C-alpha cells in the first residue's frame, strides 16, 4: 500500500472517530435520560394506577439513620405480623341463603312504608290492615337480620378481631414515627438540595407502565401497592438505579422480586 493511500485511510479513520465522538457527546451526554417503569404482580398482571416517586436520595437509609440516634426503639409485632402475612380471605359462599331473604323483606318493608306515607293518615280498615302488615314485616326483617348477622359473624368474626389488633399496632407505629422521625422532612429537603435534583412522580397506565425523564445521577424509585390477595399486606418498593451521562434509557422493574412484602401500617 502506498504512503498516499495509508495517509488517506488514516484521514478517513480520524474523521470517522471525530464524527462518532461528536454524536456521543450530543446524544450520550444528554442532560436528561428516559426511564421506563414496569410494575406487575407475581402472575405478571400489570399494576395499573401505581404512583411511583423518584427521589434523588435513599429515604430508607435516611429514616434508619434518624432512628438509630433515638432512644425509643421501633415497635415490633412479630406474632401479629406472621398472622397478617398468612391471612386468607374468608369463604363467603352460602351467605346468599340468609342474605337474599333479608334483602327481599327489606325491599318489601321500604315499598310498603313509602305507600303508607303517600296515602297519609287514614282511619279506613284497608289502611289499618296495611299498617299491621308493615309491623309484621318489620318483625320479620328483624328476625332475618339476626340470622344474617350471626352467619356473617361466624365467617368473619376472627377477621374483626385481627383487624382490631392490626389497627392498634398501626396506631402504635404511627405514633413512634411521628415522634422519632419528626426531623425527616427537613433532612429530606436538605438531601434534595444537595443533590441539585427535584423529586418526580409518575403513575402507571393500564399496562402497568410509565415513562419519566430524569437527569443523570443516583435515583430511588419508591412505591406502595396493596396485596390483591391479602388486605393486611402490601408491596413496598425502594429500587435504586444509576443514570450515567454516557448511556441511554433504562428500565425499572417493580415486581415481587424487587419489592418488600410487609404488613400495612
């Protein structure tokens, strides 16, 4: 190969490198990056309407650091939490046998009472007979209501007790947080100011997806979703990603693998 050809080849290579570097600077070093959020349950069912908060700091680490300096220990309820985690929705099949009669009598009482109210006070025998029927229907309604409440109590009586215990524990946790983590808002504002970036919020669509534009840096994606199979449990996410000035878009997966299953409080 002649010296002329070699020099021309080197020139073309240099030009190509310059063009590539320019494109990288223009597109790779963009001040904003696209992040796609994908949220789903264990069976890959999309989590629609999930509010996702993107924070430029780790909220859990900050909250833990505050709690470590406080004398009051975080309240724990290991036995209750185990019960809540194992909770299964009650089987309410068969309740129609006691609920349907109550509904029918209730509708009959309502209709008869409305008719008497429209007729106004009347001393006729027909009005008196209708009024007597209304009284009898009220008594029947009371008897079926007792049967209905008894059947429901048999099915969900333990649920009510569990719900009451969970409510007491949740109140205790909230009181502890209000006292111990009182400084969190101010410290969070300071962390945001130091990062030079503002929190962003996005909501997933019917496909469990959302798109958000963020500046390069460390981000934490925070979200909470009630467990569809257990009203006492929830999925909590605090997923971190690092956005580089040199790379393109990223995807954040919010599923059971990246979530913490915990009791609702």
